């Protein structure tokens, strides 16, 4: 089931009114385990009810409260569909999206008896990485990151900052080269701006930004070594995560979607949802 302020005002006004403007709720509204989801994309639309309800059912997390959090472009899509934004604007918009998820995490962590987990998928992985880097790893009880990088290649994020999308092409040895997507149908104001939103976080070096965190034992990181969208983690990134105590899971031969599917299938066990 889903619930927001418009379709169930009684429940929301009693329980979630403080955050109902930036969230949608699924699963068990009374659940003590809360999974807060930073979705991928980026997209100007929040995942719809059919997608989110199906996610809850397929992953077997009906006993948990599953919370979708708006990003700035899903709340104010008109900012991204009429004209090109700048790279600097994209950075500021991303910070608003991180403020949204921080607000939701804090809301539930301040409720006695709630166990709060944060899920970041693809673009949402970058949001969660920045959330941890900015606010610390102890703001939630656990984190699951699927399908991205700690250190995106310079030429990849620079292309994204110009509204161009990189594709990682792998050879038989698992090494990749980066080419730019060449699809005129995707060269729109909206798509260029979505690329800039990715770059607004991907330019960061998270092995540096997370280095002051003493332990990442609350973090599980799932990646594919044939990820055509984000690229595979380098040995340095894997070593960094291992040294910090993170649980690193490889989708062997896995594409971007493969890594996300593998991680999503593990969500119930990783977060201890019954």
C-alpha cells in the first residue's frame, strides 16, 4: 500500500505530516524497520506507486516501512525542462536533495524504537555517499549502495557536467574505455540537465571525502565489474572500502542493472527484514 497526504490524510496527518511534502510511503506504515530510498536516474518523476509497490512485494519487505524521498528535480521538474542549468546550479540542487533525505532520516531516527536503513541506487548512490560524507555514518543504522563509484573518472563526470552521457566499453580483460552516447533523441534540455545533476556529485573524490570516517561497517556496497553506466570500482576504491570495514559485494560480469538487481535481492537479508 502507499500513502501520501492527498490519498490518506488521516494516517499522514497523525504520523508523517512533518515530512509528507517530500515523501511517499509503502509497506507497513507501523513498521519499526524503515527503509529510506534515494532513487536512481536522475528523473523528473518519483518512482510511481506501481513500481514501488512491486518493489516492496518482490523484495519481501512488506513488514518494513518503505519510504521514497523526493529529489529536487522530482519536486520541481519545471526547473529542468525549460532551459539548461549550469554545473554550479546542479551542485546546489543536489545539496537540496541531500537535505531532503537527511530530513527524512532524522525524522525517523528521532522516533523511539525505529531502525533506519538508507538505500541508494545508481544516482541515489551518489546522494547517499554525500549524505555520509557530510553528516556522518551514524545518522542511520545501515546503508546499502548499488551501482555506482566512489571516484568517477574525470572525463566521465566532466562530460556529464556538459550534459553528455559516457558509456564504459569493456575489453576481454575487464578494462574499459569511455565513449560518449550518440543518440540525438536523448539530446534534450531535460536529459542534459539530468547529466549535470549526476556530475554535481560525481566530481567528488569519495575516497577523500569519506577518509575521515573511522568505520564504514554499516555500509554494504554492491558493484558490477562490467558496469557500462558508472564503470567498475578500481582496486583503490575496493581497498578503501575494505579497509574501512564495508561489506563489498561483486556482481561478477555484472552490468549496471545486474549489480542493482543483485543488491536489491540481498536487501532483505542485509537489513534483517523478516
